[in-house]
């Protein structure tokens, strides 16, 4: 049986893929690990101690580092990330990928040519033998089709 993954947004458990779950949890796990590392003492050579901190008399209580310290030392600290927005974007991206799979081969070819390469509508039109206005109209139809698929209309 495949594991189910859920994240809590506004008090509601939302089912997500493992990839989305890991993307959501990764910053939390990293912060937990950073806090644990900050508590570790270092030996005379600057290496982190490998002994059990619970029995060590040198154990650092708390040990949290301030983000201001990183800024003072010249490190860039990213603005806070809205995890709910990140998850919503990830879910929308999954919907878009699924919608792209529902397109006809010629529609996928058009999307690929115009959005994933540096080609212009004129270049693509010349390649397939139609006017660039026709390519523009096809592009708008495909985009509208994607909106309908994603929006469930």
C-alpha cells in the first residue's frame, strides 16, 4: 500500500503527493537540524563533537544563532517563505503538467516551440507552413483549453 501524505493548511489536512509533502516539510526539517547542530560543541580543532550531548558537560543549551549574525557576516538570508503559497503553486504546477498531457500532439508541439525554446511565432509558423497570425490564434486556443482543463470548466 502506498503511503499517503497530508499537510495542514488553515487547520485542514490536505492530501498531497510525496514530492509536495517533502517540499513543504524540507524547510522545517532543515531548521530542526540547524537547531540541533547549533547545540553541539566543538573540539579544539573546530570539529563538531560526536559524543552524546545529554551526558556532556560542555553541551550548549539553546545555542540558536540569530539570522542577524548571518547578515552581519555577509550572508544573504532569504525572506520568509509562505509555505501555503508554495504548496498551492506546486499543486497548480501538477495540474498544469497533467493538463499538458491531455493536449493533442500538435498542441503540445506548439506549446513546446513557443514556451520552452527561444523560437518566435514567426519562426514556428515558417517551419510548419502557416502564417504567424494563425500560430497566434492557435496559441490562444491552446492556452484557453489549458485554462478550462485546470479550472474544471
